C-alpha cells in the first residue's frame, strides 16, 4: 500500500497483517490533540486507504497514554477572532477528516487506549467498532470551553449509540465516562487490559478479514446508510440492491463454497470487489 511508505507529521501507519492497517495518532507529547495538520492527514490517509483494495480493516489508536484529547487548546485562543466564515471553514476542515474516517468502505476499529475527549470522543464514535482499555475514559468536554456538544457528529452518533437521555446527561455535564461505564452504556463494544488492547483489536480485525470482502463492505454501507433513511421500505430497497450486486460478483460464490467446504475464504479478484464497490456507491 503506497500510503504506508509516506511520512506524516501527526500519524504513523503500519500493516499489522495482510489487509490490517494500524493508524496511530502520533502526538503523544500533546495527548494526540488535533491540529489542522492532523485533520488534513486523517482525511488524506483515509481517502488513500480507501483506494487500496488490499486494505480490509483499519485499527485506529493513539500513541502514549491518550487516545485523543480533542482540539489542541494551544490553538483555541484564535478561534473567536476567525469571524463567522473563518470559523465555518475551520469546522468544515475538521468535519471532512472525521467524515473521511467514517466513510471508509472497510471497517474501522477504534482501539481506545486512554482519554478520548471532545473531538477525540467524536473520532472514536466515527469508527464502526470500539474496544477500550481499562485506562480509557470519554467526555464531551465542549461545554467546558463555551462550545456545543453538537460538534463533529457527536450529537448524532452518540444519541444513536446510547439514546437521547444518557447522551443529554453526558453532554450537558461534560462529566467523565470511564471504561467500565462506557461498556455498560454501549459506547464501546468491549473493555480489556491495556496490554491486551491491540491484540483484542487485531483479533476482531482477523475475524473480519476471514470473511467475504464484498460482503463486509456492503454490510457496512447498508448499516450506515440505513441509519440515515426514514423508512423500513427505503431500508429494504437498499438491502435488496446490495444483495443483488453481490450475487453478480465472483466473491459471493467463493464465500459460499468456502463455508460449505469448511475451509478458509479465498479473496476474489480485486477488480471484482472494486466493481461491486463502485456500483453500490452510485
């Protein structure tokens, strides 16, 4: 994958296993706080990996003790002076980065190793699956600095994960939610010891890679798109289209044969999966 060989100021990339990419927020001295450079690199890497047909799963984590402390407050003093259009441009720059992560065609697993605050919470929520260390903690810190928790998708995603009442309490109080409670609420899928966090994420990634790439990609599209539609009928229409497309690929017969023969799935030709991806995106 070409982007693995590039140099980044705020990120580190590595391939843990064939198809499994580890993306690490790499500003440990600032608790991986977000800057415009990080927003630009997150967007660029997400788009680049999305074009890599060998990429099957992305694991997102933070270097050092924190996952992500949100927007770097060293840069926050200038926000009131930007003016309305300047601030809108700033917001859209950040939003594009998180949208690029959420919109990747392959599953994204957030391995939350420490604090995920403000924009860091939003970034964790943008992943499809979250596994947390016992050291992880989450808060919607926006109201503490005079901003709204309606930021970078937090109000939309968190409400859908844990419901409006729990979301309201967390957002209005800006209190810290520690890993055990995050697991109980459903913010994270599982909680594990710090030393086992990446191996837990890797285990999940391996179980995803073992399946049909086309089936996984269209499952993600269906799950995300049907959070947006307003009716059962619209959801069925989208699902029907995905299934019809997948049966036209070489991937589905191979996956079915592997299941029946109790053997490992052999990935279909890349071009076949790409065709399915492009069709469903139309």
